C-alpha cells in the first residue's frame, strides 16, 4: 500500500542542496532546476556537466550539519556513511531528504514526471520500481499527444470568467466540471484503432503444412477471408469465433471481385480488426498477394505476409520428386499455364533450353500448348512429366508420363484439379522411390460432409 501523500512543492528561488557530484547527482539537479530552485552542489569531485549548470559549487566534503538552512536535501554519493549523515542531519532539522536508491533514508521521493505546459503528472511506485513509474509516465505522454497543455490554457481562460461571474464555490465547481466534460472530446486525442492484415499462405492442401506463424495469425484473427483451396480445418476449426468470409474464385468463376476482396480487408482493418487473408499455397506465388499488399499499402494499412508452402513444392515433395536434384536440374521454374494459348506468351525456346525443372500451375487445360511449345523448341520428347492432382490432400494422385505421350495417355482419364504439371528428369525419382516414400496428409474433417457444402467447389459461404 502506497501511503505517500502526493504534493507539488514550490521551490522557486528556494535554497536546496545536492550532496554528490557525479551522474546521479546531475540527474537530480536537472529535476530540481525545472522547479527553478537555488541549488548548491557539495562534493570534493564535481563533474564537468554539473559545472556547466546554473548552480553554486562547493568543492568540499560534506561536514556534519551542512544541511542547515536548506529547504530540501538530496544525497547522491557512493559513500554510505556520508549518505547516512546527510539523512540524520536533515531529519534533525526537519528538512525533506532523499538519499538516492536508499528508500529507508528518504522522507520524500521524486516521481516520474510528465509535463505538458502547466499540466504536470508525477507517478510514484513507492520507491519499489522507478522504471515502472517511467513506463506509466510514457503511457500518459502517449495519451496526451501534446494536447493537454493547450486544453488547460483554454480552460483556464474560461475559468477566470466563471470565477468572476459566479459567487458560490459549489456552483463554480459544478459549472467547471460541466465545461471540462463538454469539451473533453477536443482534448482527448481520438485513438484511431487501426487493425492489421496478415496475408497468410495456408499451404497447398494438407492443413498441417501451414507455418506456426500462420496458425497463430488465424488463432488471433477477428476476420478470416479465405480462398477456395484452403483446408476447412484451418478456416473453421482453429478459430471458431472469427468471422469467415469466403472470397474464393476458381476456374474463371469470379464469385467475389479482387477489388471487393481488397475493400473488405481494408474496411475490417479500419475498424481495428485483425484480419487474416488466407490464401492457398504461398500468397506471393500466382496468388494475387502482391496486388492485395499494394492495395493495403495504398490505404495506409499495416500488413504482414506469412509465407506458405507453394503447391508445386508441396506436391513434388509428397511424391518424392526433388525439384532441383543435383545433376538433373540447376533450377526450378514456376510457370503459369494460363497464358500458353497458341504457344503465344511464353518464351518457349528459353523454357525448352533451360536446365530447369518446369512446374506449371493452372496448366491442365492448356497441356497440349505446353507440350507442343516445349517439343517444337527443342525439349526432348521423352522428358518425364508428372501431373499431381490435389497435392498434399487426402485425395492426392500422381499421373506419370512423358512430353510425347501425355496427351494420348490422358485420353479418357478424369483429371481432377487443382493440379500442377512437373516436367523434367527429376520426375524419375518418383518411380525409384515410390515404394518407400509415404506422405500422409492430415485429414481432420471431411471437406464435404462436416460442413454441409463442398469447400473445394467454390460455394460462397459467409459464416
Ligand atoms: C491461383 S494458383 C495459386 C497458387 C498458390 N498461391 C500456391 O502458391 O500454391 C492455383 C493453382 O495452384 C495449383 N495448386 C493449388 N493447390 C494445389 C494442390 N493441392 N495440388 C496441385 N496443384 C495445386 C494449381 O495449379 C492451381 O490451379
């Protein structure tokens, strides 16, 4: 229990003594100078910085009763005997005394002080933890934002008029309280509660492939805007209380426009909410995460991008395909299969010549363009090719072929999407390893049964 009585002392031109000439003494002198006290500093050694201050210097050791005649005493020496002597003398003369860092030798403490104009707030921790006092002082400073000093000036002017026009003390008090209350909105700076958006990569399908950071963002979210290919366990089971907004689009069925997704995120963040934009795979790989980041920045919203396992890498790993295996591939190229119509937009020659594993996303519809674009430009027609469907999901499947045979072999098969096409010698690893490599996707919920709708089928759900 803090039994100290907070009082603000008038020390202007009053004689005060600081015993000690080092760093701590300097800090205390600075505080006393704010009260415009008339300060004497007594110590055999006095620092340069103290000598530059407007104080009287006595370069001598403290002698018994030297405090006589002063109104306030501070001891800041590293000699316990001197400190005790100062304390005892001050007590004898009835002078308030503070021996720095020795609460048992203090009759007063100097709190952590916040000042804005004539507003002054001092925080006491009863000598227990001055650093915590400073923390509270800074918090008060943040709340004031430099407004309270000016507010006080205005109120003071109005107070003079009120005092002159009303005679009764209680009436004056009432009117002043009313005035302060009615104008407080002007001097309490509006706390603009700004939210944050986490653009999170959910991974390719298996809900356990999300990062720990991504999972934490979901746990803390107020709103989750989710795509079609995100596992329902991540969307619905991790944080049942969060508002869920389905904003998925698949195969050209644009259920929610990109502009709408962006404004939903911005609106929620502006309401001070923690928003998770949960995207399949990695947000920045063919995911329009870049556009979303740009839109947030433009709207002045803070955001964080949390990487995810992209589908090509997840799908390949699950089937034991090392995308950059030494001797077979110097690199891996992630390519969109969207823009291959009529062998037009891609630089097929460069892709054919690269010693790189090629991973096509969104390419199943355009497989004949991909095959012909590569073979025509010199890629060996016997190059192995794998199509991984529903990679890392319970229903994952792999279809193995070569560039020259794939179209023929696909005839009559029912290829499921989402799928990635992996082209390169590294695909052969799958054949060699398949007996031993197992990948067991986590399956907490049935994406159709448990939710009453098929999450993979682009149904719009706002939960
Ligand atoms: C719009 S892109 C989004 C890619 C995502 N941002 C990523 O990093 O994986 C969608 C394409 O990713 C691929 N894809 C996504 N999930 C997949 C999965 N589980 N298995 C195979 N391919 C997948 C498909 O090619 C699909 O058409």
